[in-house]
C-alpha cells in the first residue's frame, strides 16, 4: 500500500475478474479509423501484462474523446488492435459497454484473457456534461447503471488512469465504493513521481508553464510558489500573455481579443495578485513572434504591432529560458511556448525543448501538447519522466485531492465481504 492506496502487490488476482479502468484516449483519424498516437496505450501495458500473466480475467474500461466538443469522440475498437500488438496476445473487443452483450462476454473470459469494452462515454452517466451538471457523490455513482451492471461480475477494481484522475465519473470513482480496489503500475508510478516533485524537489526547481488551456496553470502557480516548491516559474503561451496583460503591458489587440473570446479575461485579476506577491519569481517573455506576410517576425515587448497576433515567445526570451533550464536541478514543464505545430511559430518551443534534452537536471513533462512537442523534437529518451496526465497532473499540483485518489483510498479498505 502506498499513499493509503492498495497496489497490485496487495491483491491476489489469480482466477479473479478484474475491472480495470485505463486511460487510452488518443487522437483519432476518423477517416481511416486509426490512432494518430499510442503514447498512453503503451504506458498502461505493464499493468495489463501483469494482470494477465498472473491469471486474472481482465475487463478494460476506457473513454475516447470528449462528448462536449465531439473531438475524437469515437469507438475504442482501434485501441484493442494496438493493445493486442503491444501485449503480444489477443485483446478482445465488444461494441457494448454494460449491456447484455458486454456482460455475456465478460462471463466467458478465461484466466489470462483480456476484453476491452466500448467507449464508456457512450453511456450518458459517463459524459462530461452529466458530471458537471449533476455532481453525483461517490456513493450515488455506485448506484449508476454502469456500476450496477458490471460490479456484480467483478471481484476487484484497478484504476490505472492517472491522466483522468481529476474526473468524477462512475467508471473512475463508483466501482471503488463496492469493490476492493487498487491502483495500477502506471498510476502508482505517476503518483510517486509527482508526489516527490511536490515534497522534495532538488534545487533550483524551475516550472515552465505555457499552452492554451490555462485555468489550472494559474491555480497551480499559487500552490507551487506559495508552498515554496518552485523557485522560478518561466511563462510562455497564453500564461505569459495573460500575466503581461495583468502587469499593464501591451500584448496587442488580437491577443487580448483571443483571451476574452476563450473566457480567460478573469485570469488577468488572478495574474495581478500573483505578481503582487511573487513578482521576483515569475519570469515573463520579453519578446514575441508572430507571422507577417507569411513568415516569422519578432518584436520586443512594447513594440508589438497593434494588429499582430503573437504566436510564440521570441528568440531572446527562449535563450534566457534555456540558460535557466540548464542550470536547474528539477524542471517541470506543462505546455508549449507557442503554436509549435507550425514551422514559423515553433522556434521558442523547440529551443526550450532543446534545453530540456541537454540539462543534467531531472525533467518532468506533462500534458498532451507537451508530449507531442517532446516527440516532435526527438527528446523522448532524454526526458527523465513523461507523465500521461495533463489536467490531472496540474490539479494534483494545485494541492487538490483528486476524486479518483479519494475513491481509491476508500476502495482500498474494502474486502469482498463488503459486497
């Protein structure tokens, strides 16, 4: 047991039916029905292999895509094929989640066999809107259709979905209320690495925060700066732009309009409070880049043309960030410095990632865009630890107890006699 949660070492799985929640959510090419990336699938294979090799009947639950924007909302059928190839053994798939067909398939499993159910978000109670609107307690989640239909078929529940640990949905928090529970190997590894980063980082400890999804980044800054975890925070992307706006600097009309349109303007006030308290430890960009007449153009802060949309940090800022990263002993990164997908606006992110590959410090990368940048620049083997979680990782670093962690602690106290 670690952090009050059972690990696989605490469970006897031979001959048991294990309901295992994994996070294998990946970008999908819906035209061809193939996955564009397999990072998260690769990460969970150690848990699945161990369960299978020990003779468990393994039932896999997973989501694919968001039901709000329907981006990448898709069946998990392609994932079964990838899992089969990675594990070197068949992973059966059924296009049902908790209906009669799924339940019948579970009951036919033999020891060592694996079955992947279809996208759990095809069930309404697993959808994000359901979670946000109803906010069911964990006890209420145990009474949802998914849990009531599947839990009686299971002996144990294992959660290996650290990347989804900030979500509060039945497949993540409901089963622990009625089944003895444990975290999988990936969940355990990520929990340990991030806990160590929070509790005892080697110094100097530098956080590099960027990207376009920034609400949680501002919450996290309060924790890591206020708790003395981060010695310095380097900012890029929208994080840097919002802080500069909060500091009264001109980031250009297009950037301000974009921030307003995305609903981030209230964070300007948050930024003012952060700067009032931690200004000396927050580093903001001193120059920016955009695209003019089809090519990259750079301008120092204070000289940005009024109609230019800033899309990257400038070269001088990137160089100064490189120096700080190479001198640090611990470096945590969440989010790129700009629109790194385009050649004209990738320079800042590429330079930062070059430094991550060269620094002797311990480097931790988190979030989908950060992982994509790591792969793009060929730094995967040079990063000390790559965390599959984005939102979960940042929420953890805010000091919040994640819903799944809370549920697993409860389920770790259960035995079969509680059923």
